[in-house]
C-alpha cells in the first residue's frame, strides 16, 4: 500500500463502516468489531478509525489514542484523527497559491484596500467544512499505511451521509469557491478601472501561468483521490447501521437506508442494548415489549440484509476485555470472512 496513487494498492483492503443515530453504540460496536476481527485473524492488520469529531475511542479502550496510529493489539491499531491537521496542509497550500495568483494582478500592489479584500476572499476559513471533511476522508484512507481492514466509527447519520457524499463534489466546490473569489477581485478591479482607466491588465506572466497550472494540478489530484475513495466505497466497503430498538433510531435508519445505497453497500443492522431475558422487573418487562416491536420492524425492513444483536450489558463496555465480550455476543461463531463480507439477498452466493 505504499503507492497511494494507484487503486491497485487497495485491491485487498476492506472497509467496514458503522453508522446510526447518536448514542446508540456506534463506537462500542466499531471498537468491539475491530478487536474481534484482529483476534480471529492474527495475520490481518486492522485499523480502527474514528471519523466522529467527538472522538471517544480513547475512553472505550481506556488508553490515550488521539491523532496518532496507536497499538491496541499487536495486529490492531486505532486513531482519532485531527481533521483540521489532515486538511490544513492541502487547504493552506491551495489558498496560498490562489492568493498569490490574485496578488500577481498588477493593480493589487497599488491598492492597499484590495489586500484586505483578497485576504478575506482567500482564506482557509472560507473553504466549506464539507470539502475539508472530504479531503480528510481521502487523506486518512489513502495514507494510513499498511492495513488490510479499516473499521470506521462514523459520526451520527446526517454527517455520515455528507462524508460519503463529498468525494463526488469536493472538487467542484473548491473550484467554484476559488473562481467566485477570483471573480469578486476582478469585478472590483473593473470598477476601479472605470474610475481611472489606465492599462492595469497586461497579459499573464509566466509565473502567473505556472501558479494557475499548479492550482489546476492540485484540483486534479483531489479529483483523482475522490475517484479512488468512491471506488473503495463502491467496491471494498460495507456499511452497517447500529440501532437501538426504539422508534427514533429505527426511523432514522429506515430513512437513511434509502439514501446510502448509492454510495456504499449496506450489509445490515446491529440492534444494540436489547434487554436480556433475565431482566424481569416490571419496568424491564414493559421496555422489552416495546423493544420486541421495534426488533420485529427492523428485521422486517432489513430482511434482505443481516441482523446482529447485542444485549444491554450490566457493566460499562469499557476496556479490551469488555469489548471482547461484546464482540463474542455480537458475532457468536461467525468466522472472520463472514463478519467482514457477509452476504445479503441479491448476492450471487446467497447464504
Ligand atoms: N450493549 C450495551 N450495553 C450497555 N451499554 C452500552 C451498550 N452499548 C453501548 N453502551 C453504552 O452506551 C453509551 C453510548 O455508546 P457509544 O459511545 O458506543 O455510542 P455512539 O453511537 O458511538 O455515541 P455517539 O453518537 O455519541 O458517538 C456508552 O456509555 C456505552 O458504554
Ligand atoms: Mg461514538
């Protein structure tokens, strides 16, 4: 996976995404799945990534992870990437080049108030968050190093969809943004020219042409990386929803199901925090009845996909031992390959 510029280097990579409503257990399920896969197959190299800005993998493993690839097991690592750091390099270089192109217009040196205008128009802050997210997504997937399996803890549903969506559109947004800023500067120059019609505009110099070319190269590179991410999403990825057996969570995954299919293969649902049968207090009995209703609805809605179930644990799901317990509860005797690539109705090899 050293040559990140070719998609061939990703031929054997698998990505497993966990998404769903806030607080349903996405991080716990992601952490338990990564741990379980790594234990089932010691020769697989697993990376657990948090794509949620509100990282909590460190809390789950009770160890400091942060923005560095951190060993959890010999063949399993985790990272809570700092999205800003990943995007900063690309965005700031891009902004600097666009700014230098605007500054190279001959009039700029003569008008001090235009400087302020350019500084405002071309700043990292003016790049939409969606584009930064997309660059971050591409960076981490394409540059994470030597891993076979990426288990990805996604942010709650809305943000998750925008992450899937952006590789498609980031290039257009960035280009549109730059052209709009450039357009503002040029129309400002035109107004001034009317007042004082001197020959401000000369034909572009060599350096200007080079900067423009460099900007275009950066956009092309982004476009290429966007294509690679789209390909990885389409061909090498599996999305699983995590839901609890309650109405808001059920409704959210039911709606999201209609949207995500065009980006990624949906393999099923983890129904989490199901009351164990041993829970027989009055309150639990009534909650369990309600849960039963939503479990049936989820099973019906996702009858073509897989359903994994996890009971509500009586103690905190923190630390590797608890996560191992959670993984076993979820995947029972399933083998590594079945967990990574579960079949769904419509596949050629139906289970
Ligand atoms: N099966 C379970 N039994 C008991 N507690 C659980 C279970 N699954 C998750 N939890 C607890 O529920 C809380 C939320 O879990 P988690 O952080 O994994 O959810 P999340 O979907 O990642 O949340 P967020 O949207 O805030 O990132 C945590 O306190 C976690 O320990
Ligand atoms: Mg979480």
